[in-house]
C-alpha cells in the first residue's frame, strides 16, 4: 500500500517514466505471447519457435535496463534525513523501489495479455478480419500456465535487477549530509571494454569467413548468418557498454587540458563526475546504433531482405532502440538532478547562465566527437563480414 501511495503522489514526469516502463513491458510481453502463439500453431517446428523465444532476450534485457534506470531516478527511492526514524531505511526503500517496478511491469504485461486475447478473438471476435489468427494460433486453446510464466519474466527480472542496482546506492549517506569528496578515480572498464570490442569483431570476421558455418535465421527473414557472427555482435555490444564510462571520463580530461577556460574546466569536471552514471547508457546507445546501422546495411545489400521484415521484428527493434534512448535520457535527467545544488551555488556567486549553457553544449559536442565516429567504425566493421558473403 505504501508503494501505491508513493506512486500516486509522484511528480508527473516520474509518472510518465513509469508509464513508459509499462509500455515497454507491454511490448515485450506481447512478443513473448506471439512466440507462444507460433509454437502452438506450428508444433512441427519446435526449433524455430525456440529461436524466436531466444531472440526475445534482447527486448527483455532492454526493458529491464530501462526499468532499472527509472527506479534509480525515482525521487521516492532516494534516502533523505528523517525517513529512517519512521522505518524507511535503505532496505525498506530498496523494497519499495522493487515493488514499484514490479507494479509498472505487471501493468504492462496485463495490457499485453488483453491485446493478445483481443487479436486472437477470445474477447469479442476476431478483429481485422482474422488477419492475425494464423500467427497467434486463434484456433487452439491458450495454455494458462505457459501464458502466466511468460508474462512474469519481465516483472520478476526488472524488480530483482532494481533491488540489486539500488542496494549499494541507498547505502550511501542521505541527501544533504554528504561530506566533501575528491573527484572520482577513473573508471577501470576501458581496457576490458576495448578487449571485448576487438574480440567481438575478430569472432565476427572469422565466423563469416569460415566455410560450412552453421547458420541462424535472424528476425525479419535474413537467413544464412553464422551463429558465430551473432556471438561476435554480442561481444561487441558488451565491449561498447563497458568502455562507455572510461571514454566519457577521458572526454572530461581532454576538455580540461591545455590551458582550459572556466567553461572548459566546468564541462570537463562534470563529465568526470558523471562518467559512471551517463557513460554506460551512452555506450549501450552506441552499441544499439551500430547494430541498427549494420543491420540496415546488410538488409540493403541483400535483395528481398527488407521486404521480409515483419511487424514483430519491427516491434522488437523499436523496443530495443526506444529503451536504450529512454535510458540515456533518464540517466541525463538523474545527473542533472544530482548537480542541481552545484548549479544553484554557481548562480548565487554570480556565474553567468550563458556559461552554464555553454558547458552543456561543450559536453555534448565532446561526447559526439568521440562516440559518433566510434559508432560508425564499429558498425562498418560489423557489417563488412556479412556483406562480403
């Protein structure tokens, strides 16, 4: 009940983020149910149905990642002075954050179930003249246990991930009681990120050039892609996500080098402080963008591939891209709220507002200069093995 009261009395922007989590959960739940419908309608192709279920791991991971970012930025989960006296310590706030995330994801899963049943004609007849009846196996009964199991994946995973992500954060000093501290040490994941990136590109190149490599069917009708290429894409994406904080930190150091001005000092210091908070979502966006660019290049090279992209593959792509971008925007808002007191202090001592806006533009330009070419390079290197086949 306390979690529901906190959710009801939250700021409209917080409510909007929770609704976006529910929408992402609804889209992912619908993809899972469509996979179940395909398995019911095509029992002779169990391997194909299992592969469709495996491809749902990408939207699930994107939805869970976005839900964790929303839980981290929720003001109701932040420790404040006086809450421990009424029984809302770090452990209780972690539990409330997990419950709030589970509520939003469960709402989305229920919406997905209603829409799925509506398309099957289980509620009020077949809509769209029964166009979706074959895809959703409308002529077969829907197993209740399998349906509920699939719909609980996203709420359980999102709530558990939110609890794990917020546990160390909530153990920090409450807001307003922090001690002065030195700038962060540089993130240590940069070498490992580039190592995974290089390993992923190497695996893609080797798997694409190997003769007789086992092929997997990608969503949307793209066939003949070796399984090793998919593993290489995964390693490449993990490498970009792991290297994101380190690259962001180096951008901050570069802005402060060679006789910096006050605006450059401010922009670089903020990038260093926010490297861990913003760097990883930025790396994930770069990974998603490079994958989308590479996939578009491959689809364009192969005749008829673009025409075979179906609505479910499009929905999955929209979910992954949308959740990645929404996570980056949410992390940016969280970083802005974290430095709100610093910004107010600078304005009180006479810092011009144009200097603060200039620092924001400078940070954005520095990140674009570094991450833009990197994304393009990784995308070209990822697409090259497939277009050469």
